[in-house]
């Protein structure tokens, strides 16, 4: 197993901390750059309403276009996973749930980003809204579980975490 | 559609360019931080050997552990997608291919990262190796296409792009 022998932060902002690390392999020592989040990670919620799943369409600043994703957001300081998920669910799709469970974790690009996204499944949804910090209303899209592949194939920009979350949900049921 | 009204770089390193943007929505103007790559994106290759797919197990610096992923790497300056894919294939799994095609694009986390990964499918594999810049040998893992779900469910750390690539491959065949 390689070993981290040195680590220092070379940039810090509100959202990101870029670290430089020296890693010792069997025959050599290499320098890496790593993007580290500044918080406790994020939750992503798959809202399930009988045989439908609720996606959202949200403006994605880095590609200056709309993407298909799931409700998600940073975990606030001191907040539990289920609490964060229930808050985001109310802010982004207008539902609350008393049946939220952690089903898996997503590693975005673990070679250079240490962000972890906790995938939460929410069932037993009841209408309830909270005002979030979204700059515009988010469009909810309900898709029958049988038509998810068709829906994603017809969506030009899909957050990569959607594919991981769908895999986890489909395998959770088995 | 929101509009980017200002953009400036606040940090630049070998790999990353962090940008601050001001985006105008209908009712407000918000500041965003965006991670931008410094190159032309990356290729990720799904190597197919009759009814098996070849994964790799690689050290992932950001989580200081081994992950399951596919051969992948940055596109060099002036390099074509297929050329980059064939180079990475030889460096990371010891095969070359004359049947490589682009099947889709992965948007990692388009809310805050603009990285695009081109998903390439490689069939008709022939043994051929090139020396890459990997600090240690990579373990190849051949998995029957029917057992991919079981394999991924039993792998604790999986690069999120694997799930997207598997989705694209499975839907490409249809």
C-alpha cells in the first residue's frame, strides 16, 4: 500500500481546499494534487413515490446549462444525514419523509477528489416545503421506474452521481 | 436561462483552475466557485473481451485506498480521442484495439466541476503494452458481463464514472 508522507494545503476558498501530497510507492515518490471539500460531505436523495422516481432539472453553473440530477446538498454543521436529506427534500422537491435511509456512498473521482456523497432513499413522501437557497424554482420530473433508462438516454446532461444512485437503488431492492 | 456575467480565475495549478463566477438569475445575482480542468478532458475506456469487461484496481490518492475503475487518463495536447484511448489501454491493461468508439460523455458534478470524461468502448483487443506514468502495476480484473452488478456491490470503493460507463455500454447494445 502506498503511503502519504507529506500533505499541505496550497489553496483554500469557501468551498474548496486544494492539497498537495507526496506519496511513497515501492520504487518512487510522487506529487499529487487533491481537491478536498471544506464541509462534511453531501447527501443526495432518491425520492420514491409508488412506482415513480423524482428527478430534478437544475441549472449547473460549471457547464452553463441545465442538468438532470437528484435533490442534494451539503450537510450543515452538526446535522445528521437523515435530517439533511429531509431538509433538502423539502427545499428542492416539496416533500418530507419519515422513511429515509442511507443506502450507499458515492466516490466522485477518488483519484483526485475526496468528496463523498451519501445516497439516501426516501419513501412515504408527504407534501411539505421549506425555503432553500436555490436561485430559481427547480423542475421536478417524475419517471416510472421502468422508463428510467429511456429517460436518461434522452437527457443530454446528467450528473454522474445519478447513474451511481440508480445502481444502488436497483440493487437495494434485490 | 441564467447568464454568466463575470468570471475570473482565483487559483491555478498544474491540474486545476478555480474560477469565481457571477451568475444572473431572474431575481438575483449569485457568486459560484467552479473547478475547471487545465487540459482537454479525459478518456475512460471500457475494454470488452468477448463476454467479459476488464476493470482495474488502482490506488486513489484522494481517499488513500484502492478503487475499482476503468483505464482512463488525460487527453494529451493535440491527441485525438481514439488515440488517447488506445494509448491508455496499452499503458494500463496491456491491450491495443483497432475498434474503439466514443459512446457518450460523463459530467462528473456539473454544478461545480466542468470536467468531461469521454467514454470509449474498445473491442477486438490484442496484447500490446506501453510504459505509462503509473507509479505501480495496475491489477486487471475480468468480470463476466452478467456478474457486473455482483462485482460492483462487493467493491467498497468504486469510481462514480464506472456506474455511468456501465449504463452507457448496456444501453449502447440495445
